[in-house]
C-alpha cells in the first residue's frame, strides 16, 4: 500500500545500519525524514548524504531523525556510512520493499539502456506517523535546506 499524504503510514519494518530496526511505530513521537537515493558511493548520493550529515544537528534540534534508504546491502551501507562519517542510519532495502511501497522505483535510461532505478525522493513523517510532505525526482542542490525548513514548520504546527 503506497503511503498517501496526510494519512498514517502503513506498518512495516526494515533493517538499518547499527543494528537498528526501522518502523514508523519505533519512532512514534519523533519527526522522521526518510530519504531515498539511488546508490552508495556515487557522486550525487554522496553529496546528498553529506548535506544531511552537515545539517544533522539542526534536524535533531528540530526533533527529527534522518534515515537514508537505498537498495544497497548492509556491508555497502556500513562502509558508506563510515567513509562519510554519517551520524544517522541507512536502511538496506535489498528486496525493494520500501522502494516499491513509496513508489520510488522508476524506469530510467542509463547509457542508452532501460533500467529500473531509484528516483531520488524524500518523505517527511510527523510525530504521529502521518506522511506530511514528499519530494520526488529532486535535485540535490538546496534540497536538504528545504527539508529542514519543512521539519521546522511541522514542529511549529505541533507546538
């Protein structure tokens, strides 16, 4: 079931780095930023992850936890996280369950061939587990600042 704006997320569970099990229920009471990216150790994904890293303290201060999601396995995620010194966990969606649930698997053309890839997307979930905002097919530049602004305005609404 695809999550819909202003509706609670369906229940699911996914494995993340650091032995963390991610589920909306496990993070109830916190704002969650879930960003989907195509692949560990690639230029755009590295830049995006570093921007989330650099603003991480501001996300925490605003009451949000950040999770990155890609189809890479746990070993790749652990290495990516270590190389970039990421202070947040990465979800290994090797079976594409979350990717399909959130509708981020898209047909892309790479080097003239049709391939299924992950569309860079971010989802903002409020403290009650309700999907509040989504960004799809985003460009990396300026995106993390937009998400942080949305988190802060969500925080004001809840206050």
